[in-house]
């Protein structure tokens, strides 16, 4: 080596030392920082793991659950099911090399700290803790995340953040029962590596995005049991594009439309869509999936032939409308009509096209039959989509077809031109296109205005949609002057009639205005039924016009709040015109919706400045009722008048529309005050408030069972059908399932209807309904009020899902039962004893055998003794010795000297005393 090389050698040694010297120091610093985070975590835990001793986090085996790499950096934390309490430190994000964080099955609370710096994190499991909030930057920067599991967390309402789109490696996204709200998060469609997507028991709404079809690797999709009022809805067509799907759980939502056609290569194993609003025929492509093991279709509106599956576990029988109880073909007429419904996409409006006999008994919706042959189909204003099916031509006896004012597309099928008996066709005001075909029927009345037909056929039915026009062979341009003259004369006659009608209306209105303030007789006109007198009841049976309490014994009088509403009903009795209800609800504006139920949608309305609730009965449940049958039901509702029953104020029949007007209850439902506190924002009810509500409900049902003119059975008693006013006093509502029972036995056989969890055992199994069915449901409600739990909760372990079972079991151990009681209740010793009394009553009400349950009058008496506990008070006698020492003669003389004035003012008696 030369001199130059000799001089260069020390320089190379120095450079090598410079390059390697700082590394141990940096590693030591990282090790120290990581250890500091773990030690800080230990301090934030109320009781850290017993093995966590000393300070050497990565040395030895003292810190169990902590995994470090060779450089002393923490790369894993696994503290699952360690019964840990406490919080997580904000410094947790300093563990930048952490690959897994598993904290499931503990009781950690507070806020989840920011994880934004954990770019190496692959597994995050937070399930089953008590965390309440997430950081604003949640899921940001977690580009390596493969599994996210955070179910059963009492988080404040939140939405899946858009930052999840950056977690492109995610394969498992499980966030069930964690208060996720809002529309279905479409951003999840970006996670093309997903294999498991679980969002059950949240508060999601809206439909499934079409973009989900890009999740070709998805094997399990679980969206069941959304807790939101509207739930997930719309069609489920996108699921057939998920080619790797094995598990599909969509139960207990509001999905509509038919089951789509599946690929022959489908790998489905579990298919659960029960408790939705699905319609149509069960496709053969689903029945033929060889890998299918579990199928649940119950409680939908499926039609057509009953399918025959080869799967091991099949639940399809209850709540559907198959043609026959056993697999087999439908009748030709049913098949033809179902083909018609297929053209419309099997809409929910035609869900009552169920069974095998369209013309037997009450005909299917919109049908008129003569001798078991369909002669008319009237389906105007049904929001029908899709196309007009050529299958109409199979109905050879059809004479009249009205499909006007829908949203149908496509054209008029040529098959309709061959129907020899068809003499009336109205397809006006749709979105039909193409050309109107030439009809062969010589006298057909054809209405086609308001569509997008070509010029040659656009006016074939008359420009305004009201004139018939024989067919396109008689266009409006060929009308002669005689026709024009006749039209002019007709218009003049119509104008004259209109003027006369307006004059009569103004005169009638003026007369009513004068008569309105004249004295009103309290006697009924001869021949008028007694119930016709009770046309309007107060909007709030517990307050008068000034907001002061009304004595409960005077509940049958009309309150001052009802006075203005009475004006609306003055001219019409209980029957209201549709125009009034359209104005009251802003044409049934979506923003006016108060809630949705099994019998329709309830809108908030305003009549004469007073709030009312307008129920627009669902056509699928009431739309086919004849007018006489509907009015008979109104007559039943008018017979039940009580301060603890929501009052019917009026009704409306307009075409196929059936509407009911009830008093408005501003306090929401009991369910919102018990089980939906996070969503509703209400404060927890006190025990005194719950007792008052329980007694109110008992008195209302007692009246139905034995104090009304006849005996009525509610059949659908549950917290969502118990409405509260501003003072949290209760009224029972939703009499859609009320049945009139014979006074002789107060029982009858009927089709099982109601809500799972509240059905008495004998009713669910035999269909025999008695007043004890309501008693059972009432007992369940008492249990919910005591525990704050829902009657059925699938999020709990299997042996704890049914409230009645676990409630009766826990009552055997007082200490265990005390822990079972709603933790939001603050109970004094007296309140605790009261609660035990009510719990015992609930236990008896839910006895398995009906004869072991009490009557509602017993429930009222027992609760009354707990709520209305009267105690004698010290009475201070007035006027030096008081009236007790005054003889009867002296008292009478004193009363004569005083001038009493008693006046009847709606529902209260006011006594004014004048002294001389």
C-alpha cells in the first residue's frame, strides 16, 4: 500500500464510525419511547394485568400481551378479554411500528385516541368495550389495515368516515351495534379487497349503492336488524353481482321488490331476508343453488308458487302470500295477474295479490270480477313503475283497464289491441313512448294524453286526457265543425253550472258562519245514533286551554284545545274532504312524516292552527277494503272513547285512499323514551313517570276490555303504540288490529297478527285471541319499563335474547335482579319496594297459561294503590272553629247568603263566589 493509501485508511475508519455510531443510541431512544407509552398505558388502566411489573417492557416475559421486535420496538398489543377498566392514553399513537392492537372484550371507556401515525397497523379490535367517542381523524393514515373489528360499542352517533377509502388492504370490516348512522356508506365500495362486511344493529338508512358490485371478493354481507325508523330499503339487485358471496343477512329491514336472479355459479350458503317488504316470485335460480344450507324468507310478501328448497334449514312459511300451502303451480288466473305484476316490477302496492283465487271473497286490489272472471282492473295513482305487460291479453274477459297517473315507461303492447272485450283503456299521464298501436275494437275509449308518444298518436285520447277518441284512426284533426259547436255549447253549460255551484257554496258558507255562533242543542236529533254526538275530543286530554290540569274524572268532556278543530268537522261530521288533509299535510310532504308502521305512514298536520296526526293507510293492508268495510271499522273506533286512548277525530275516503285523523301527541312514543334514548335525545324516565305511564296504559286497556259499550281486544300492544303527551301521560294508539269480541266468551279464533315478543304463547300457536292476550303484552311492557331493555335483543348471548325468559329467571335472586334493573333509575327504598311490586305483577301477566294471568282491572287496582297513595292531611278549619262545629241549619243559612255561580265550560266546572 502506497503513502496515499496509508493516509486514506484513518479517514475511512472515521467515516465508518460516524455511520455506525449513532444507531445504538437511536434504537435505545425508540425502545425508551415505546416503553414509556406502555408504562403510561399501565397507569391509565384501573387495574393493569398482574404480570406488568417493573419497567423492562420488551425484556423477559413480565409484560404479557406486549410483543416487541429485535430493536426493542413494540409491534403488537394483545389484551383481549383481560377484564380491563380505564382509558387509553393519547400517546398510543407514538407506537408507529405497531402491527396489531387487540383490546376486545374489556370495559375500557372514554375516547379512542388518534391512531393516525400507526401506518403499520394491520389488525384493530375494539369490540365489546365502553368507548363513547372516536377521534376526528379516525381511520386516517391506516394504509396497512387488514382487519377492523369494533362491534358492541356505546358510541355517540357517527358515520363511517371517507378516510376509510385509504384503507385499501381491508379484508374484514366488522362494525355492528355501534351506533353508525346515516345513509349506507357508499365509500365502502372502494375497499375491493373486502371479504367480510358486517354493519348489523346500527341506524343505517337508504338503499344499497350500485357501486357495491365492485366488491368481487366479498364473502359475507351482514346488514341485518337496523334500528333506525326507516331502516335500509329499496331493491337488493346488487347482491347478485357479488360473485364470491356465501353469507347474506339482510333480515329485519325494509327492503322492497323481488329477489333478483342469481348466477348458476353462486356460492351462497346462508340467505336470510326475513322480516322485510320483499315481493314477487321466489326465483328458480335461488332455489337451485346447490351450496345453499340456510334459507329464511318469512314475513315478507312473496307471491306465486311456494318454493321447495333442498337446504337443511328452511324458514319460508309465515307471513307470505304463496298460492298454495304446499309447493305446486298456481291457478291460470293467478299466474296471468302475477305476470302483469312482474311487468311493474312486483311493486309493494300489489303485495296483496296473494293466494290462488283473485276473485274469491274480497278481490285482489284494483280488480272487479264477475263470475270468477276479471272484468275491470283499476290501478290509477299507484306510483307504478316498469312496463305494461302483454300478459293483460290473457285476461280475455277484461273490459276496463285504468293505469293512469303512474310512472310507466315503454309502449302500449300490441297484445292489448287483440282483446275483444276491452272497451276502455286509460294510460294517461305516464311516461310511455313510441307509437300508439291501432286498436281493432270499434268502440274502445282510449285515453293517452300526458305521455311522450310520437305525433301521430300523442293526442289519440284527447288533448286533455278526458275525451275518449275511438282510436288513432280517428285523430282529433278530423273532427268537423259540428263537433266543435257541440264542444262550445258544452263549455257554456259547464260555466253556467259552475257559477250556480259557486253561488250555492257561498250562500251555504254564509249561513254556516251565522249559525256557528248560535246556541247548540245538547240533545241528539231523533234517529241519530248516540255515538254521532261525540265527534271531536281534545288534542290533549290532560290539559285545558290554559295548560292547567283537568280533573281526571271529567275526561269525557271536550277540551278547549279542541274548540277550533271542531269547526273543521262542523260541515262534514267526522268525514273530511281530501283537499283539507292535503292542505293540512302540505300534500303529504316527506318532511311531515312522524313515523311508519305496519298499517301505513303517519303525517303531522295542522287543522285550524291545531296539530293533528294523519294516518295514510297503506294500500297493501287497507287499500282493498271496500268502503262499507272501512266505515264499519271507523264505527268501531268511534265507539272507544277514553282519556288514555288516542282519539279518532275524523276520516277520509277518496278513491282508493283511506285516511284517519287522530289527535297529535307531542311527547313521542314510549319506545323512544325507553330503548331509543340515543336516537331520540330524550332524558331517561324516572320511576314515578314510568308508574304513571303504566297506570295510564292499564286504564286504557281496562276500558277496551270491559268498560266500553262492547268488548275490544287490541292485539298489538307494545311501546311504539303507546304515545305520550307533553306531560308524559300516556295514551294507547294504533287500533288497526283491534277486534270486537263477543260478550259471552270474550274470545275468538283469528289470523295471528301482532309483533314478535309481545304475542302470548297460546295466541302465537293456536290463533285463539282473548283479552288475556293484551294482558300478556302489557306484562312485557312492564318488564321493558323496569329494565330499559328491548323484548328481543339479538346482540345479547343466545340465552339472554328474550326479555321475558331472563326477567323471570333473574327474579329468583334479588341481588341479581337489582343489577338487571335499568341502571338509569335512581331508586329510593320506597321506590325499590314499588318496583318489586310491579315486577311481580309483570311476572303474573306473562304467565304461560291465560287463566293464570290477572284481568286488566286487577292491574289497575294494584298499580293505583302504588301511584295514588292517599294519606290523611291535617285540615285547618276556617272561621274560628270551622264548619265542623257549625250545625247543618247554620251552614245552610250561610250558603244562602253567599251567591254561587256555576258554569259549564267545556271540560271543567268553574265556581265563582261573590261575597256581600
